[in-house]
């Protein structure tokens, strides 16, 4: 460099581990999940390390399980990210929007749902994001796939994922239509 000017050092945020849960019960569920996973993996600052097998679960509504609604296809991805939690949420929401996610009804049918289940084992809560995901410990469609990709995982504040998966009562069936 001329003139003795040194380049300014850049501070890079270290990559931290995270867990994302994916679900879809409308449209081409498997194709949508695969495309959403690929879309997130292409976001700068997000690297997908492992994807669980796909699992099928009945739709869960505020009133309970709804066997009349289309079944969900679910998966969990282990990631590393250099994004802060809210930037990760923005990236997740952008992918949901790209795949037609509509937010009209709480726990309504959807083309795609992506939740940040865990971000570096942190706990936090604000208007936009609660970590870890507030109901993850109770959801077989999160615990069973997470256990499949990380048998030693721990959900902060709740315990070992293996123990949580053993306690859930949801019906979670390995999807035979394809593997992640």
C-alpha cells in the first residue's frame, strides 16, 4: 500500500451453532423443504451442517391435533452462523416469504414454517424472538428430528434432547417419500 496507509482490520463475528426447525403442510411439501434448506444455505453467514431425515406429523392447531388438516412434513437443520439472532430471523423470514408463507392464522396451514429453536445455547426474549423457541421442548416434530442429527444435543433450560424426545406425545413418523 502506498503512503503507509494500513488496511483497517475487520472484525468478523465468529460462527456460532444453531438449530432451525422446518415444517410444511401445503403444496409440494418435500420440494418446498428442500428448496428452503438450499435457500438458507446460500445466505451469506449461514452454513447448514446437518439435515435430519424428514418426518410426518398431523397438523397441530390451538385446539389440538387436527387430523382433517393436511399433515406436516418436518425436519431440523443444524447450522453455524455469523449472523446475530435478529439478522438470522430476518433471513429465515425472507425465505418463508419467498416460499409463500402467509401469517393470517395462528398455527394455521402453511407452505413453510422455519423456527429458530436454538442459537448458541442463548436465552433471550423480546417482541420479535424468544430463545430457545418457547414450545420446542414439547414438540415431537422438533425433538425427534433434532435427536436424529445430534444425539448429544441439549436444549438450554430444558435438558437433553434425547430425554425431551422420549417424553413427547405427538405422533412423529419417519417420512418414506424421501430422505434429506
